[in-house]
C-alpha cells in the first residue's frame, strides 16, 4: 500500500505563461501524490495537465502557491538538482540525441551528471535497457527505431538516473495501438516494482487501465 505521507504536495498553485493575461493555465490547484501511487492526470488538450506536471520537477515554477517534492520547495534554487533527481521525466517527444546510439543516450546523464565512470555507467544503462526490452538495440540510432522503441529507450534513460518518481507526458500520443501495448507493459511492470508513477494523458481508457487513481482537469482546475 502507498505510504500516506505525500511525496509531492501541490498547494493552491497558480501559473500563467503570460502574466499580462487574466487566464491562468493552472488556477488554484492542490494535490497530494504519495509514494507508490500510480496517478493519471487526465483532460483534453489545453486543460493545464502538462503545465501542472511540469511543476512536479521544477521545469515550471508557480506564480503563486507551493510545490513540495519530498519536502523540498521547487522555488528553492539550491534544491533544483535534488528535485530533478527525485522526479525523472519521460518527454512526449522522447528528447533522445539523434547522433548518439541507444547505449550512449542512456549513459550520457550517468557520465556527465552523476559522474559515473564509463564501465559503471554502461552496466547501469544495460540493466535498464534490459528491463524495458531494448538491450538488443544498444548500437542503433534513434532514427532506426519505432516510436514505441524510442519511448522505451527514453524510459530506460530516465530510470538510469535512479528517480523515485517517474513522470510521463502523453506517453502514447504518437504511438499506434501495438506500440501502446508495449509501453503499457513496461509501465505496469515498473508500477509493480513500487516506483511512484505519474502519467499525463488525454486518453480516458489508457488512464483507467494504468493508474491507481485519476485526476481529471479542465480549464486549469481539478474537476474530479
């Protein structure tokens, strides 16, 4: 069962991309996410779900209100590294380096952010690529992979950084049904292993299929 202490605590957060405009992309949202939960943030395009999610690892900072990650305030510049280490993100567009192999994509952060030596980084990357079924493709470049394969490499890269929370932004938006099944299987396995998971999606069926609870957003607020 999930621990009852919130891992991520969102308190009355408001955010606008343009401070001169009256409309808030996120308008007074409060939310607790506890360790071990699998939370889906669901809503139509433009409802504020991705904007909210980007507050969870300090890609965006609230105009007002507070976001705490393991007690760390995302507005505290001294805590940004620790917050982003805690909350790993798998981007909608994968954000893989096209000139690098699959293996190099997964070792880059380990080498240059965590400062692991080459052999340790390679071992860690291979373990995570094996976990998502992409170990046979270590020498491939992203352009040689399907969308589902790219997504799994992006997951392996995020896992290699040893996050406590994994945040997915629209993980199925560019995938056909078979590829969705591949990615869904990986996400289910990670949830079984106890990783705290957050998925931002506009697909109701997908949200219900993967999550332990669903947060529904519209017009910048949580409706249900």
